[in-house]
């Protein structure tokens, strides 16, 4: 499976397998030069990884994904401070923060992510580290380079602003040039 995932330029998430199985997979991934293995919610009760398990996966080139849904009041499976401590220990460059929303009672994904980021910030995780874990690292895991991110994700979301701004400012610039020429201000002897 690992060779197939590598050949098709995909990422591989460990899911709910044991820490030992994920470590074995990380060792094989490291051996074949595959760097897009994600250890899914290692701190959850269903996986039960220790900090040493997580460090080993990171040492082999893997990523750690921490989901916030388990910290919600209805579940209370872990304290968010645990995630902040793990991030401080292994480094934000190796972590991904996600919501893992699938319950009907959970808040919408954007609201839960906002709550997650605010909680992590309140626990001392820097804004730069948060950006790394929710923007940069997921893009790297998906194999997106900076230009692909720019042209596929950022520009399409801001093009309407660019078009509207240009369509309003360009006529204003022409009007300013005409007004200055009428007053005789500007380059003399050259057509406007």
C-alpha cells in the first residue's frame, strides 16, 4: 500500500491503528523515502500513543495530527493543554491541527477551528506556530508547493477583490490625470 500511495503522490493517514503499527509503517515509509505519513490523532483513546511513540514517528519523518473534537464538553476525552505540551515538545513543524467534526451536535467546522486556535493561543502556542499547523503543514502533506497554493487557493479567493478594486481605482486614476492636466499640473508638452 505504501508504494502505491507514493507512486500516486498521495498522503497516508494512519487512522485508528495502534502506535506500534504506525511506527512500523513510519519505518517503512522512511526506508522508501516517503515523507507524507500522518499519525492520526495519536492522543485519542482509540490510538493511545505515548509521547515517545509520537517522537519516534516524527523522527522517522512523519506528521502528527491532533483533532479538537475530543476536547469538546460532550466528550471531554482530553485536556487541550495536552496538545499544547506535545506541540512544544515535538515542534509545530511536525504537527497538524484539525477539527474531526462528524457529530450532529458539534459546532460547524469554522467555528470549532476558531475555538481550537483560540484555545491553543491562550495556552501559549504562538500565532506563527498555529499558522504552520493549520496552513503550511497540511499543504506540505498534500504535496502543494508555494506557487500551487498561491494560484489554486489564494488567488481564486481574492480575485473578486482585485477586479473590483482595479475597476474602481483605474477610472479614478484617469480622472485625476485629466483634472491635473486641466489645471496645467504634471508633464508639460506631452499628451496625457
